C-alpha cells in the first residue's frame, strides 16, 4: 500500500514539473452541480425537464431541486384564531402533491440518465405575528429563516414535515389533549342542561356551541407543536425540523443566513427576518450551510461563526463538523441579473451517482463557487499532507500527522483571466498566509505549526475571479 501511494505521489510530482496540474486526487473526480433550484412545483419559472435541459446544456451533471414544501400564512382573530382566520397559500410541493413531485423527478431522471437529480425542499419551519392588521403594522417574523432539505425520497416525509400549516396529523394531539378533555366535559354537561328545558336548555345550547368551537379551535391535528401566536420560540422549531430530516436519512443546510431581503413590505403585511448567522452556533445536527449565495457573506471570514463551529468540533464540544455549499436560489433566468450556473457546488466523487453525491454532501467532499457563468474557477487541488506526501487529506478528511503539515493548492480557470487573484489559507480560524497571483496558480506551503495532541483544521478561499470556498481538512497531531 505504501508503494502504491509513493508511485501516485511520484506521478503527480512529475506532472507538476512538466507544468501539468493533476486532478484533485486519483480516486476522485470533480462533478459540478447546482443546489437550491425551483421549478413550477413552487415558485420557479420552468418545469423539471426544462430546468434539467438548461443545467445539462451548461455543463452541470448534478441538479438538486429544492422547491418550497409548504408556503402558507394564517392570521386569525381571538378567541377563535383557527376558525375566524385569513389563510393565504402559494404553490408548493405539498399543495400539488409530494408523490407527484417525486414521480416527476424520477420520470425526468429516466430521460436524462447521465444527469444526477436529487429531490429536496426549502422549508420555512416557523414564523410568529406581532402588531395588528387593523393598525396596519401586522408583521410576520422569521418567515424567511429557511432550511434546505436534501435527499428524502418518501412522499410521506414531506407531507409530515413538522412545519406550520403542513396538513393534518396526530403526532402533536397530546399537547392540546388536556384542553380538549376540559371542553368535552363541558359539552357533556351541556347535554344534560338541554334535556332540562327552559332557561337551562338555552344555557346548555350556548355551552355546547362554545365547547364545540373551542375544541375545533384547539387544532388537535396540527403539523407542528408550535403556532404563530405565542412569540419567538428560539431554535426549537428549526431543531425539530433538522432532527426529523436526520431521522429519515436526509440532509439539512441553513440557507442564506445573512439574507439582506428578509425585511420588507409584502402586500398588506410586513415581514421581518433579519440576518441570522447565529443559527450556525445555536443549532446542532444539521449538515451544513450556504457559504456562498447572492448576498455578501461574513460568516466564512476567519474567526467568525463557521470557524467557531469547526473549532468546537475539534475541541470535542460538537459531535460533527458542518460543511459549506453554494446555493443558487434560482427561479428564472435573468431574474435580478442571475444566470443558471452562477453558484455551482463541485462534488468530489469516487462514485458518480446519486448515492455518491449524497455521501459527498454528508462528508464535506465538495467546494463552493460564486461567479458569473460561463466563467468558472476550478479548485484542482486543496490538500494537507505529510512531508513525503503519503499521508494526505482532502476536504472533509481527517488525517494524523507527526510533523508540521504541507499544504498544496491548485487553481485554474475555464475562461482566460489575467487579473490577479487572492488566496487565503486559514488554520482553525486564524489567517495563516495570503497569496496573490494569476490563474492558473500553484501554491505549495509548509506550515511550521505543530502541537502534539491538538486537533486543528485548514481551509482556504479565493477571491478576484469570483469566489471559491473550500471545506476543511482536519489534522490531529501526534508525537
């Protein structure tokens, strides 16, 4: 085995001498994909087949479809908020039918066997009201705080998502059962009063009507243990969603945590979702987050939220790391100046299949890019290795070293680009070194850092020709 790795290393070394940059690793192939795309199953402009044709025509081989699973807002008047209410529902997976959605993806997959299509959704797990419609200050808070689900393939998993207004279920009936039993007792008492006649009958009828109304208003078959009338519930609704998806083998990613469009007027109401980068630290069990999308990002800056989460993993405080992806939030070509292909995620695959892509997402085998299609910067290699190159880790890997590590970075462009780019190497939240140059660019750097018993990580980013954000490589130092 050692001879095998030595031969691979020598081949790579010779290719570098000849000016040929080897692929990321002999065992992996890079496959470009798009995450967070919409179709006509929710608020997208194109049906699934048209979207797939567009992606395939632009060189992408993976398409993750994240239509909205349920888009509903309800506002009711007390004391019967669930009866005297205004409900607005837009197109979504569950409105059209989760089975039809998944069947449509499967049907298109058969037409395009060389594409990898993965179903998912975008969830608005919770929101809450303040203000009043009559005072013209009715405000829905946190409705734009979104989570992407990826990989669930059972229609029932979408139909039973623990989000507000997602159909009827019995899982949370026990929460309102004490109140229902109280009103059932009052309903039983009203029957006796009705039998007595006269004044008692009138009283019994009033009590019966009110009891039935309160039972109906208690909403015993709701889809979430929360409602929109009792204020902010912190991380609880979102943690419930992440845990639910995990239990069903799916993946969850926080979407656009620094959104700049979450505070605005929407028809007769206001929506108020300020940027929410704190969720990266306040929630657990999720797979990752949008490290690149249409807004300016700060959580990936050295020492910020992402680094604090990764450091907590290295210190044993968290059970697993979280990964960065690029999310397209794509609805229509030309909308807000966007093109399909501006925000690709590139997967490092041993097996080019749906299973391989999901494994890559789960294990950090990908990097994110944001640019202007058709320009694309390829991260040909980002690795951390021992001095002999035999013990080598790529994004998502954890390696053990008995010496200071060597970092290798290769970058190239699909379209010639002459201006300078800037590459930053980050070690456990600390900016180690900044490199400047032109594409294609090769970096070999030995970090003198070595602390036996310590677990750290390295990651990199690039700016100047779009933006590249890698996922971390973890290193455990031993004597």
